[in-house]
């Protein structure tokens, strides 16, 4: 049996890699992948605590997070395609559509 601390540590490292990816990367697709890493780290943590406490509530939360992640991917991909058609780049620094 793998101890709970290992799952929490894995979730922490995935969360850290995701946050660093959001802050450092300039490509929109890499930023979206980093957000997915953050959501997956939350999923690992929910399932670990759910298994530790012998309840199913954490596993039910995972289904909601996966649904939200799927919607985020669909919406994010549509935005990436629309921005690429307008600006012909995926670099976050070069996209300034919201600036006055």
C-alpha cells in the first residue's frame, strides 16, 4: 500500500510544474496544457484523500473536475484557432486584442 504522503507529494509536484508552466510559457497551447496539469494534480489529491477516508465524495469531485477540464479544452481550442486566424501567432505576448 502506497502511503498518502506520496500521493500528496505527487499532487504538489504536478501542481508546481503546472503553475511554473502557466507563468513561464508564452505559447497558448502550453499554457492550456499547464492548466490541465493543475487540474490533474487536484484530481490526484481528491482521490488520495477519498481513498484515505474511505468515502466516495472525492471521487465524485473528480468527475466534475474532468467535466470542467473537457469544457476548458473545447473552449480553449476554439479560442486558439480563432486567435491564430486573426493574429497568425500563438505567442501570448503578441496577442493584445483586449488592449485599448
